[in-house]
C-alpha cells in the first residue's frame, strides 16, 4: 500500500477528485456535505492499474483549517497538489506549498482540475513554476475534469508512476503511529487511526500511548476497510485499543513501541526556509506528525534554535516539522530535528557554543558525529534517537567517542599518579573519587578505563604491584623492633603515633596484612595468634583470662581481644564457665591472607568428635 495526501486551495476540487478516483466521498461529516467544504481529514482508497493499492488522506483547503491539513500531510510521504484551471494559483495554494516544503516532502503530482471550464495551460505553467522552487522540485502535471471524467485514466497512470517512486516503509523499525482521529465504536471501544510510516503492528501487541505513557493492547486492526492480523508500513490503519480512555488521547498523540523512544521536552533544530532564526517570535506553534503544540523559541545561532514543549513528544533525529504563527496564519519556517536530547545551557556563551557544535549537523542519523558530540552515551539512548548503532560498547551499554576514550584513559593515569603523590599512605585513588573527578556517569566506566600498569584493588585504582608505601613500611619495622622479645606487649595509642602509625598509616598496614589490629589501639604483628597458640597450649586446660595474660606476659587490654580473635580462628574455644581450652591441632596452623580490616589466622582444627572442620 502507498499513502498520499491532497493539498491545495479551498474549493479547488480535492474531495471531488478523490471521489471520482475511488468512488468514495472522503467528507465524513454531515456539515461538510451540507456546506460542500472539507473541515476534517477524510480517507479513501483505490486500486491502481498496476494493482498497487493507494490510500488518500484528503485535507481541508480553507485557511482556518491549516492545522488540520498539517496533521494529515505530516506523516505522509507524498502529496497530490490540486490547482483549479479556472482560478489558478491562490493564497492557500501558496501556504499549502510552504507547509509541504517545510515538511521536506519530495514526492508529488500536480493535478489541474476543472479543465472542462478553462484552459489548463496557464494554471499548469504558473503552478509548476511555484512548485519547482520547493522540495517537490519538477513535478509531473495532469489535467483532469472530475465532472466529465477527462484525464482520469491518465491521472491513474501518473499515480502509478508516483507510487513506484515512493520509498518503502521500514517494517523492522519501531512503531510510531501519529494519531489523526480517535472515536469509539459500540461493542468495541476506542479506535484510533493514522498513517503507519514505519514498523509493523500485530493484533495482541502492547504499545505505549505517548501522551499518557500508558501501555495499551491492540484488540483489532483494520486497513482499507478490512480486518487484518498484521499491518506493515507504509499503510493507513485503524487500531482498536484496550486500556486507554478516549479522553486521554486524540489527534497529536502517538502509539509507540515500548522503550524505543525517549520523551523530548526540549530539542535543538535547524531552521530552513521562511523566517531567519533570529527573527522568529518567542512563541509559536510547531506541527510535528499529527501534533500541533505551542512552543517557546530560543535562537542559538543563525540557523539553530531550541524549542521547549509543554509536554514530552516522541522525537528522533531527522524529524521534520513546521513552525507556524497562528495569529498571522502563516508558515514561519521548516524545522529539522538535530538533537531531541540536548544538554542544558547554563553558562554565558553556551548558546553560541552549542550552535557552533551543531553547525555541520543536517539531521542525518550519523553515529560517529553523535558520539563526537555526546562523548559518552548509552546504546539504548542512541537507538531511541533513531541511530543505527554499530560501535561496540566500552562496557555494559555505554558507547564512547574513541578519541575521548583515549583522553579519559590518559587523565585517569595522571589522576592516580597525582593522588599517590599527595596521599603516600594510600593504595590508590578510590574508584568513586576517580569517577567524580573524570565527570563520568558510572563507576563501571572507570573500571573499564583501567589498563596495565594500572589496576583495581580493594575499590581503588592504583599502579604496579601491591607495594607498601615507604612511611608505612618504616612504621612496621619500628613496631617489629618494639615487640622483639615481648610479642604481646601492644603499644598504647601515643606510642603507636610515635612509631609512625597515624590513622592512615595504620589502615594501610592493616590492608597490606603487615600488622594485626585486634581492637582500637591494640596492634600486634601478624604472627601473634600462632605464637599465642604455642604458649597457651602449655597451660593447664582449661585456663582463665588471667592465666593467659601471665603466660603471654601482657595485660587484659591485649589478652581479651587476642583470645576473642583466637576463638574466631578455632585456636581456642570458649567454654560455658568463661574459661577456654586450646583446640587440638591435626597439623601446624597456617596463616591466611589478611582480611581488609585485620590480619586473621585460619587453621584447620579437629573437632571434639574427631571430624575436621574449618571455622
């Protein structure tokens, strides 16, 4: 199926021509037929000589109904431009052509009607001259008389040639069906209609209504008056919906494939034709798809403006729109969406910089250009903006501009080196701190940047092997000398500071496993539990805390946390009467890798029933 819309001045015979071609009068409303004036959109279809089915969207020509005309033409790829031979080019002919040009419609056919009432030559010549300067370019012209039937056969043949040139809709794309009518049918409920320009809709599909964000289910589908289970683009379609009230939808709403479009509240667009960007009014109406929405206009540069919408719209890069002044009743300019998810403009001069950044953008879905502009973006965001993604993610769903990624990697190496210089007792810069300093949106991006000699250890980015900082190593050597001969005589807080153990140094030594912190200000060497096991095993079993203190030659301040640590390691066992006994060992104790908070001793011990267990 192909879809084509009419265009042209009021009372130039658009609806009469469609009736003559299809046998169906597109005017649906009683008032339209009574007044002989098209007020709302009309629809009809016919079979062409080639067998191609052609659907028509008939639009009103009166100046008061230009918004309705734009709702019909907006989603359609071609126009049937109608000019009456006896009246020639008229004001609404010019406004309709301006709208068609603003929308970037490139396929069309000129039809000169009422050729039985006047020589079609002058009207044809003038219309072709006007149309030639628009996006339609040089169009084929056919003179007809709907009253006598003259030229209708030639028109059908010309329509066949036009239909053959129309691009095929991409049935594999997400659905975005702009709604141009909504009504209820007794026994069926809500029905909406529109021109399906891309994608496919099946009976039973779940779509999303853009305006409300509500999921809706497709109960039934009709196209060209026939019920069907599947509709592929391009097509006129009526969709019977479940899950949406008529009051919540209508013309300008859209049915979307879930998760395939991002809500757009602001967008940067290129202005073409008509009024220059700097001379546009600060408020206007934008016609996009079948929607007509008031917008705030902010000029950014000679051809670039930013639009702000009162409610989100499902826009993509490359979408075309018309900016119109409803007060003056004229088309101001055509618009091409360059960025439906633009950055905020907060600093002085940011508008001019943004215009320069978009200077070479023409609204084409160019992946490399978008990555250069955005630097970092998720695959889902880029796809939702209409860009086919071929670049491999750097991590997860994140895509990066290659040059920016190289720069980030170099900056991370500089950050790590500077941090280790400023904080010699630290193992490296915390990953979260690196994320903030690099301005990255996710920690996973920092980890993806790490390459040798950098590495991630214990939540920090550092360089080289796990070497203990020199100040910490010196403090450990002094502590070792301090405990020589009395391995359980843990220094008090002041002495620890004198030995070089500040808060940072002590934490670093604990992480490296070169000291064992049993409690606040109770610090021993890592082999203390093994030495304690040797001494305590020589006591009468079970033993008290006091007996253990005497055997270890230390105070209760050290003995209590040391015994609790030994309990946890299975070296000793706490009995109900608060005494302890050493657990029998099946083999020599082994020291485990240090815990981040302290260095633990882990032994395999035999249980009292003789079975081996690991505490």
